């Protein structure tokens, strides 16, 4: 790789509600890097498969649908358009798309199709903070800095429950906790690219930290290195 092609990659992996997404966004803003939320790609595939529920879902059908998908790089973050429809947060962050995303993320053909796309994104933007489940282990093993965020199940469920409560009157803490447990299990037990702490990653337990404290810690580690 020539010097011109040098990529500056920081990865942040961790389970749902560990704070990785918010931290990655804030870190990217601070460093003026691109924020790549890899979960968005899995959510998009989940959404597309849900919309095409009557077709068999295979490598071929996914490849075909990906041809109708455009990546947009505006405002230093990724957004996606599928068949001329902007896949916004309202579409991608609903509970049923979250569930579909978690299910499609277990499929080897989905992960294989998304791998080169993710690496292309880094080549396009050069300076990138990437968050997800396998950023430091599989997608960007060469990353300069790797972080692994954790928090106790109860604290993560509390965080999600607080945001769910605003839109869903039927939300209960127990239901949220149970859904998170299910998602953790799928993330860590799946055969392909399971959630793992990457080798050489710095682990941060955010249970008792504010997001600002987590950001300060990450910045300190980067300065130190
Ligand atoms: O908000 P949450 O952390 O639950 O989800 P997300 O980061 O938006 O990811 C959506 C789904 O994609 C999750 O169920 C993850 O299991 C999956 N995913 C993955 O398998 N690998 C990634 N690099 C990112 C997300």
C-alpha cells in the first residue's frame, strides 16, 4: 500500500447498548474522522429482506438487491438508499428491523457480501472510526487503535428501556432485558464473526461512566500511544 493510501482506522466493538455508537460518533466528530456505523448495513439488509419476504433469500438475491443500494457519504457519516428510498432511522431502528438485522447478521453469505463493501468505505474515506461487533477482529484487523466497550446487562437494559419508554407505552424493563439477552446470545454464539474482544483492544467498562468520561478515556489512550 502506498503512503497516499494510508488509512487511519479506529475500531470500537461491543454489545448492544454498551455506548459504542454514541462514543464512535463523538470521537469521529472530535478527530474530524468519518463515522462508520456498521450496524446500519446489517439493518439495511434486514429491512430489504423484510420488504422482499416472499422471495427466497440467498447470496444471489442479496447481490441483486445490493445493486439497487447506494451508499451516501454526506456529513461524515454513512446513509443508504435502496430502490430510491432513503433508509432513515425511522425505517432501520424499529424493533422488528432490529430483530431481522440480528438474524441476517448470522448468515455467512450476508457477512461475506458486506465485508468488501465495508473495506471499500474505509478506502474511500481514509480516516474512519468504525463501530460494530467485528470491526477489530475481522473487518479491520490492521486498525491502529481498537477499543472494546462493555457494560453490565442490567445497565445496558436500563439504557435501552429509558429510550424505548419514550415511544412505546407497552415497554417493560423485563421485556427489554430479555430481548437484549437474546441479542447478546446471538451476537456471541453465532458461527461467523461472533462478537469477541479483539486482540490488543483496550477494554472499557462503561457501566459507571458518562459518555463524556468514556470519550475522555479513549482520547487519553490515543494520545498516550
Ligand atoms: O443497536 P444495536 O447495537 O443493537 O445494533 P446495531 O449496532 O445497529 O447492529 C444491528 C445488528 O447487526 C445487531 O443485531 C448486530 O448483531 C449486527 N451487527 C453485526 O453482526 N456486525 C456488525 N459489525 C454490526 C452489527
